[in-house]
C-alpha cells in the first residue's frame, strides 16, 4: 500500500469520526455510556465476525493478547469521549480530541523514537490552528466534559502507538475484529453492573436504532479495521497528523448541518484561519523539507 493510498484511507476514517458527532449528539441522554459502547461495538463485532469468519480460524494467542490490551484502551477512550462530547460543543470536543498531535510525539520521544523537525514544526502549526478554530475561550472548557475528553485523548495516543507496534507483528484484520469483540464484552460487563436489566432498559426508537447502526458500521466496524490496516503501512505520527484535521471536518459539518450539532458552531475569520493553519501544518508535518545540517564532517 502506497503512502498516498494510506493517507486517503486515514482521511476517510477522520471523516467517519467527525460525522459521528452528529449521531452521538442525537442519542437520548438517558442512554448510558456503557450501553452506547456495548451496542455499537457489539453490532460492529457481529458484522466483522460474520464477514471475516474464515479468517478468524487463524487467530493466535499473541493476537488475542494484543487485541485485549488495545480493547482496554479503546473502551476507556470511547467511554470518556462519549461523556465529553455530550457536555461540550462539537468544536471544543474536537479540539481536545486532536491534542493527540502533541501527546503522541511526546510519548514517542520518551520511548526514544524521536519525531523529525518537520513533525515538530507541523504539530506546532496545527496546535495554533486548533486554537484559532475553537477560539479557545477558557471558560468554555472549564467543565467535566474537558476532563473526559483529555482522558480519552491520552488513551487514544497510547492506543495509536501500541497499535503501530502490534499491527506490524500480527494480522491487522484479526486484531481489528478481536479488539471489537473484547470492547463489546467490556462495555457489557460495565453495563450489567450499572443496570442489570441491560438491553431491556432501553427504549428502542427508530432514531436510536438508526444512530446506533450508523455508528456501529462506520465509526466502529469500518473505521477500526481500516485504521489497523493503515497503521501497518504507516507510523504513529502520520496517523496523528491526518486525525488532527478532524476539527476542520467537524466545523464544516457543523456549519452545513447546524441542527445536528445544536446550532452552536459558526464560520468566522478565526475558523477559516484555523482551518488553513491546520491544513498547512499537516502538509509540513507530513513532508521532509526541513533538515538539520550534519556537522560531523567539519574540521
């Protein structure tokens, strides 16, 4: 798979995740986060298992272990982000989710996997763009929603770096399927603890079912299988760079479909400048035109 093909797939995932805000916000407030994870991940697991049943026979113990660890991170991230999105405007939630652009390089640096100068410069430009896009009004971030989003962001960052390692050692397809099964199971166990009647406690309206199925198919089944394949042929920095464009996509969707986002987003000069900065930062971070001169040969 070429770099261009990988980037296109990664952007398609970003589009799915940005669009998912519409359907998450349309979920009834009484639907718990545990029910949300169980239903979406469960349906996704059924879809994936049905489609790739023959490949499932090739699962190894190492695949199960890798998927189990990733599913813990994924479950925590999904639960935190679901709670955060429900408490914040879409652009603010996207801003906090996109902070992986800072956390991933920092973790890699601690692991002695130094990012390039271009990665650092691009990340700095993207962060500036994020500030402009969200207008970063501190008072709008001072609530529990921001804390949940930051927890989800940290888990997502560790997830991206871990998935990069696992997908290069194991089958990305099998990891994607098995981690979704574990995620559904984790969500169900937590749901049982919270509400023993689980499935019987949900009011299955047409709106709820349509949102759950769309989220399960696009934001879970499709997105995480494609993410696993993309990470096999990419690296954590590239994945994070593409995903950092999510606030721009979210803002555009919020403007085009204001009712779905609560009519809280608006297009202004700051939003436009922020979008341009994020796009430019992504180009800078994904290229290699900035190089440090090698002075080793100097007398």
